[in-house]
C-alpha cells in the first residue's frame, strides 16, 4: 500500500497550486488516504526508500528481471508502517531524469481501485525508482499456474477478467491506453483478494527496456512488424490472459485459435473446472478471446466493449474475493473508532451535518485568510478575490452550493490567497452536487496546504465513502481521529 508521508512538499504545492487542483479534481475513485496524505504523488528521497527496504536487502526482493527489463522490485515499509512495492531500475534504463519524472507523475496522477496505484518515485543521481501500493496476495500467475491448495474458482476467474477490463478501460479514459507486456504476472491481489493491474506497465518503455518480454508466441503480430505498442496490442494481450484464465495454462494463441476454429473449445478449459461452469459461459469467453486475438488489429474490441461483455457473465457477485480465493482476511483493522461528531457525520456521509459543522467552524483554522485580512493596503485584484470568497460564503450559508462552487473557484483561481477552508467548503459543495471525485481533489488540496488539519482528512473519508472505497475511507477516518486526538493533547 501507499506512503502517507508528505503527499506533497508544501513548497512544491504553492508553486504548482492550480495544476495540482486540476489533477486532483480529476482523480477516479480518489487518492488513497495515508498518513499526512498526498494529493496525487510524492517524490521520495533515496534515503527514505533505502530505509523502507532495509537497504535494498535481497531478502525483500519480490521479483527481478534480466536484460530485457532491467529492474528489481522490493517490498518495503515506510516509516508510517505502510507497505509499498519499490521498483529499482538499472541505472542506464532512464538516462533522461526529466522524462522519467514526467512519465512517473503522469502515471501517478491516476487513482483507481482496479490498479495497484503508483504513489511516488525517486530520481537522485543515477537512481530511478518507482513506489507503488503493495499487494500482499501474490500474482495471477501464482494462483492460476502454481496453486497449492485449490485451483482458482470459475467465478473468481470471471471477476479477474472483468476487473482487468475495467482497469484498462479506466486507463484508456485517462489517456493511458498503452500497457506494456500485459501478462499474468502484472495482475496482483490486494488485502481483500481483489485483482488489480500493476501500474508499472503503464510507464512508457525506457531506452533499454522492451515493451514485450514474453515469448514471441504471445506477442501481438503488429508489434513483431513495427516494434510499437498500440491500444489494440493491449487488447490482444488481454485475449491471451483470457486463455490463461480458461485453461489454467499459458497456451500460445495460435494453438488456442486452432482448437476454437475446430469447435474443440472444451479442450481449452482447465480440467479442474469440470462441472463448475456452463457451456454458455465457456462459449462466451471463447468468443471474446478469439475476437481479442484477431490478426488484424482493427477487428479487435475496445476495452469498453470488453467490460460490457464480461459484466453479463459474472457469477457469485455478492461473495467477497477473499472468500472465493480462500485468503485469510483479518478483522483487526476494522475495530470501531471512537469518533468525534464530525467524524461520525463523515462516516454516515451526512452532508447536512457536515455543512452545519463547517459553517460553525468558520475560518478559525485558516491562518492564510487571517493574515491577508490584516493588511491595510489592498490591490484591486485582492479586493475582487476576497469579494469572491465573501459571495461564496454567503451562498454556502444559504445552501446554494452550485453558486458556492463558482464563487470559491473564482477565489482559488485568483491565486492571491491560499485557503484550506475554502477548499473544504468547495469540497462539501461538490459532494452536495454529486461530484465526489472533484470533492476528493479539494479535500486533498486542503490537506496539502494545512498538513495537520484533521478536517481535511475527515472530508477525504466522506469522499472515499461516497466513491465506495470503504477500506481507504476507514483508514483515512482513523487518521483524522488520531490527528484530532493528538492536537487536543498538545
């Protein structure tokens, strides 16, 4: 999982405020709430990552690759006890540090429960490292090809296919349709047993890396001709994964297509699944796989149509993944919290109660506004900016949240004063207008401006609850509660 160390350095935040607002308000499913939350991405120091991985200890290596993909992945733990996966590249893999940072930040701006999200990077000297959420329950390859206790259930295989298609559709909708070397090792399972797509494959291939490191028999035909990855190439690789899920083996597409054309698709199916799936479901998956594996790229379906097709064949949708996977699922982290009234309101997503509390709070925690108001000299621009805030406050008090959003946006875009309270109020206004993603971006910005302000964490929790991200919301709520308790002691 991620690092809740400082999600942004405050200096960086102030110099990139408007860009950050735009990125954060566009987060799908939100950023993860971690200790001292980050709006979307963190640049770690090499020392932090050395400490997290016990000096890049061989004991912490999760995977390593050779010349085709020169990198090693370590498991680690940050100083806030959050687990992370740290990918350390060969020092020649990304010679251009600026390109590496730009690419990492672009991938790091994505947030989805279908991804093992990229939460940070490190670029010092020759070092190039990526930091992602840690997924503790192995890879699809392990559960599919090298299982020990039981084969993966049919319902879980269908869920893996759907979640992967949803991950690809999400990435495509955010302008990241290219995924490099999609295979069963790129699909990881989180604490709840849900499959997630590794974010590492979203990074453009580096100078020394290869887009495909698998056997040529599994490589999209157009990649063999041009050496370029296209969105259709990714769909082809998705088709090879459907074959993996059906057969429990890594079958070359050409062999599978011969069987399909000969109407012998049952020979493709994993013998361990016998009696556990209907012919209709098997036929549908075979049909979908063959469409993905078309030689002509233009004849393959897109990610959105994959999602639509796979939604219709899901089984046991109400059963949690960890049950289907027979993965132990701890309950210690779900102990009830002793919540403040604000925390209680955010947990219930009681927007009316949240509004009352924010209204009573006023701007007492907002040093930026207080300091600016103490000036005796005003520029016309500053007066206009403060008028926007004043009109926003009037609309907020009157529960005219659409107007509040417009006025607070004018105030924020003015750039003269940075106010966490304004972000908090616009956050709630977005929630009132059923825009939880934009609301989450504002709650994160409030936290970046005022890192020790529990209100921002509480609001992030409300947004995460609204987005259906229960686990992350509970963790963020706990952090807000602890932060408020610590402030009360000091």
